[in-house]
C-alpha cells in the first residue's frame, strides 16, 4: 500500500524520498502506530515517528510541537534556533534543559526574535 501511495504522491511532483516518507507516515497513522493528535505518551510518539523513513529528530520534534501540541518539544538542531541563540547545538541543548517543560514556547520566542515563524 505504501508503494502505491508513494507513486500517487510522486505523481503530484513530490520528490521520491519525500513521497515515500509521506506515504509511510500516512500508513502509520492508519495503522495507529502514530497519532497526529493529542497523545498520552508524546515521547513514545516521537520515537515511533523517528522509525519512519525520512523522519529524523528535528521533524519528529516539530510534529510534536505542532500536531501533538507538546509544550516541551524542542527541535535542537533547527538552524534558526541556533542562529537566534547564537550558540552551537550542544550548548543550546544544555541551556534548554532549564526551560523544561516549556521549551516549545522558547522555540517560538527564538523564532520570533529573528522575524521568522516556520
């Protein structure tokens, strides 16, 4: 089924690897391995997302922030966050530990400080 969906998505002009990622995500949602709504165990959902092809930590954290509305989501390696914080990923990750459980709010604040809002 994923191959058929991937082919259909590719026909819309979506690049092959991205089409496969979207199809795998759709299949995981249909099979209830991934939820794109409130989830009781967000960290488990993030892990399930990262098991899908084409979804890494940044994307999983972004989905947790937006779709799962998790206030502690934090896409540490986001280039705009790193630019706004004026530090490297490790230093930012260490500093962000003090912002728990509200790191998503810090993310929005840092993005806003640059005038961007992905």
